[in-house]
C-alpha cells in the first residue's frame, strides 16, 4: 500500500461521527486514494477494514460517483466481507445504490450498474438476511432486495417468504422494517 496519508486518516482511535466524516472529506479531497480505501475495506482480518468501510459509507453519502468506476471491484469483493462492523456500511451502500437505481433512477448509477452487479447484490443481501447478521445489516438488505424485486419478480416472492417466516422472532428493528417491506410488496403503490 502506498504512503498516501490514507492510513493516517484511518488511524483514529474513537469511531465518532466527526472522525469518520473528517476521514471521508480527506478522501473526497484526494480522490486518487479512493481505490486504496476500497482495498482497505476488503481486508477482513485487518482492523483497518471496518474503519475504511465506515469512511467509504460517508464518502458514498457525499459523493457517490467516486464509487462508480470501482463497482466491479466493490461487487467482486462484497461476498468476501465477514466482519459485522464492515458489513453494516456495505449493506447501507447497497441499499443506497438500489434506491438510487430503482426509485430515483439517477442516470449515473443507471449507466454503470450491470446485471452482474445486481446479481451479486441480490445474493449478498439474501445471505445477510438468512444468516445470523446484525439487524442493521438485515434491514438494509430488506430494502435493497425490495427495490431489486421491482425488476426481478422472483425476489419479492422469496423476500416475502423469508420475512413472514422470521418476523415474529426478530428484534424490534427487524419487525419494523420487515412490516414496512411486506406492506410495500403487498401494495406497491403505497
């Protein structure tokens, strides 16, 4: 890894929003380091991976177009993420991509999100939903799958089955998001 200053930005001790946002702004100001940030995100056994993922989430919130040229790498590596601390921001990015693509129909994401990316996102989101993942990751997966299901009808059928089966034993957050998504599946006009 080159000495760009990114690792220094990721070396914060406390995960305060201010620290994550400061690191994200640094990456936005130094867009040439974005690829390095992405590489850091997928080093599962390294403690810097989850910090990099938190920063990636903030970068995506403020400047999503920085990720677009790297979507192939993002989706190629996404199934390899195992740490809960890294999965939550990755699931949030998937949710935001799905909303931008299907609901907002933003031209930049529509032009670069491929069928392969959608397939990988679908597989990862279902995996997060049916395995023992934190509720924040599962809730984001539900929303992403709902929007993917507006293009691929089979997804809604599978998503509905999983939610109906698991909603009663889920946490309050799981139940709230699950009920919302089930309502949207049953009544897409709402």
